[in-house]
């Protein structure tokens, strides 16, 4: 084990400074030091997906990522998805489809869907199922979760079309 060191992290577009050992799981830093409770401790082995976060737009299991491996990469948690007071389209879709019962898996499901849309703007049903297949939902809301992911794809498609028609500018309502 190495001694604690001062580490700078870019989390949700903010620079944070923490004193921690490089082998400390990123999840512990997010929850305990930064008070970001979107990522959940589920299994601690990277199996369930409750701890998922985006690192440079890619969904990763924060319980298995050591702090020292993050470096200068951009980390985004569930709390960092909303912009200018508006929910991310994936968050909206999950709410509208009532895709949660206990909500414990929801963080990972939303993060996985956002990660999918970051790398594939037009995923089909098999892409969606593949992106979500290693995320465990113990309550059995799989049908609603898949419906929410499909709705999120439709929302992002609509937003891209709207953005291309306005020349890439986005109107913001007060």
C-alpha cells in the first residue's frame, strides 16, 4: 500500500482535490469524499453495475477502478448528467417510463444507456440489450428499463435532428 497523496479529479466538470491512496476505489472517493450518491455500492466486484460512472464518456464500474487509474480523465456521475437545470434525455426517459422500483440499479442502467448513446447514436434493440445485459435489477423492471432506453434513443434522435435544423444552436428556456 502506498501513502495517501493529493489527487485532482475532474468530476461532473468540476475540479476536486482529495487526499487518498491511489489504490482507493473511485466509488469510495465519489461517495465518501465528494458526497455524490448516484453511484451505489452493490457487489464491490464490478458485477452488478450499480456503481457505474462515465469516464471520458465510457461506462465503467467505479468499484473496480482505482483512483490512480483515473488521472486527468473526465468522470461523470448521475448527478452530472443534467445541464442548465434540465434532465438528460435518458433521465427523462427513465422517469417517464417509470423504470424503477427500488431504484438501486437505476444509476447503472442510466449511465450504461448514456454511454451507449455516446458511442452509438442509433443503437438497435440488440445494442440496447447488450449495453444493459451486465446490469442487475433485482426488482424485475427489465421491461420498463428497455422501454426507457428505447425512448431515450428516440429523444436523442429528435434532439440531433432539431440541432441540425437550427445550425447546432440550442434554445434555452428560462
